[in-house]
């Protein structure tokens, strides 16, 4: 595993390209949130909530592929 691979994207034991695509898109969204959030407490909290929900959405999207 490369050190520049985002942690969220790196876990894909099936090697399924659809999983990789979902996780890549999620990593891109998470990166964007981090890039645009400012340094206020409220902004950091909202960014954290957005990231949590992106991760949850990715989990359900991947689960939908195999259920």
C-alpha cells in the first residue's frame, strides 16, 4: 500500500472496481470539505459532520453492491 493512498480508499478486500470508484469519490469529497472549511469551531464541527455522513453514504453504497 502506498503512503499517499487515502486511508478510507485503501480498504477494498474484494478488489471490486465499483468499490474503488465509490471510495475514490468519497475521498475526493472529504478532501474538498477539508480544503474549504475554515478555522472556526462551528466550521470544523460542520466539516466533521459532513465527513461522517460522506463515510456513511459510502458504506451504504458499497453494501448495496453485495446485498
